[in-house]
C-alpha cells in the first residue's frame, strides 16, 4: 500500500523531540484517512471495522505479532467487528516517525480483512 510501511522502525532516543504537525503531515498521506487520525498532536488513533469477531481477533493477533517484532506496542481494544488502536512513542510522550511506519504496516495487514473490498 504505502512506501512508509517498507521503512524501518527506528527507535528514538530520549534526546528526540515529538514530531510537530508540520513534520508529520506528509506521513498522513501514506495512511488510510478513513481509519487514522492524529489526536491533540500527541497520538494516533485508528478505528478498523470487520465483518465479524473472528476477523477482528485475527487482525489483533497480527498487530500483536508486529508489535513484538518491532518492540513498539500500541494500545489495542477489540470488540465485535472492530479494533481500535492508540499509538505514540512513550519515551518522548508524543509522535515519532516509527508510529507512522507502524500505522502504515497495520493498514497493509488490514487489506486482507477490509469488508469494503
């Protein structure tokens, strides 16, 4: 889906500053606008929809595997037919490029579940 999803998840340092809206604006172009939003210039929020609980559960599991692989863990909420995601970089208490890379990877995983397709 997006080239952002192919970029590495690089850990930040405590010297890094959270991204400003001007800095992260271009990353939003690589995310699904029907799923993701930036909240208070602090974190990403996503709402993914599914045809049933099983697909939502399997998607959640795949996101968990991705998070473990990259050691970058979002907050996940699973319900029948939906998964909500909140993500930011805790070390800097704000958004880092890695958050957007992870979001793009989640969008790529979702392609196999999207009930609209």
